[in-house]
C-alpha cells in the first residue's frame, strides 16, 4: 500500500511542476472580409516549449509554402515557422505571448483550418528526479523481507 501512495505522490508532484499546455484550433478564410480565428494570446511560464502546427485540410489545404505561425511578445517578433510540423521555441521568459497563424487557403478559393499545440519540454533534472523516484519505488517494493519473530511462530 505504501508504494501506491508513493507513486501517487510522484505523479502529483510531476503534474504540479508541469507548465500549462496550450491547444488551439481555428480557420483562415479566403475572403479577408470574413472573421478569422487566427490570433491567440496566452500567458506562459519561463522555459523551453515545443510547438506543433497542423494543417487540418478541411475543406481545402493551404497553398504550399504559405502556411505558418508567428510568435510575438509585445511588439517584438520572437520566431516564425512555416509549414505543418513540430518546432522547438527558443527559451521563453514569463509573460504574455501572441500566436498569429497565417496562410493562403487554396489561392483565395476556400477555407483553411489549422490547429496548434504549445507544450513545455521537461528539463533534464525533472527527468532525472522522476527516474530516481521510480527506481527507489521499485527497489522498495522488490526487497526481500525477513519474517519477524511473531510471524515465525
């Protein structure tokens, strides 16, 4: 029973130390007069983040080379990435960031849909602490117990 409590404590501590993950979806329309769900603002903690950008191709895909995302902090451009894929963001400081998705949906004849996820990249010391904790739990549960005097009788 003690090892179950230990595992739960380890999982809870890892979850508490993890930064918030961001998931967004939106549309880019060919007609600039229609509203676009393409600009998102999020507050992030300091650290290294991974960004995954996807072209959902519904109902039409973006023109090759036109799809991407720009990340701003205030008026300063932090990074711009092109195409669907997973990208490593430079180390960010705590603050509010603006994520702006852009693209040409089928040469002006359709709608482009997208999704992106921003998630923290665990630091090496976090992985090391997790591995040590799991190792200690395995060692504790697998050790051989010698019976006490009352159990022998």
